[in-house]
């Protein structure tokens, strides 16, 4: 069908064999509007709150696993701040688009 020689991308007809080149639909991949990042950030913040609530001993229920104080002191606030940052990042892209 085609001669196989390299041609321009914009060509509608092969200059060598004069075969018509079918036009391919170009799919424009839209950039992120920030919704997914905002949802993921809010989920991380909620997860940090749940871990802090149950791991810190504020819940009337007991946790079957002993949670280290390093988790509630350092890692949970880090998870919360990471979620907050991701939420703000998504909000920035949402406003920008």
C-alpha cells in the first residue's frame, strides 16, 4: 500500500508513490485540572487524622498493635503536611485551568 519511505508528518500524499495518506486523529491529552491531586491530598490528611486519633490513644477503643510515639510525633504530621501540600498543589492547578 505505501512505499515505506520517510515523509513529512503534515503530508497528505506520498511524494514518491502518490498514495494518499490517511489522516490520523490526534488525541490531545488534557493537562491535570487539579481535582485528583486535591482529592488525594484530602485523603492523606484524613488518613493522618485517623492514625493520630487511634494511635495517640484518644479513641475509647484500644488498638491491637502498639503504635510507637515516633509515629504520632513525626510521621503523622509529615503525612498531614504532605497531604496539605498536595491539596494546595491541586488547588493551584484548578485555579490556573
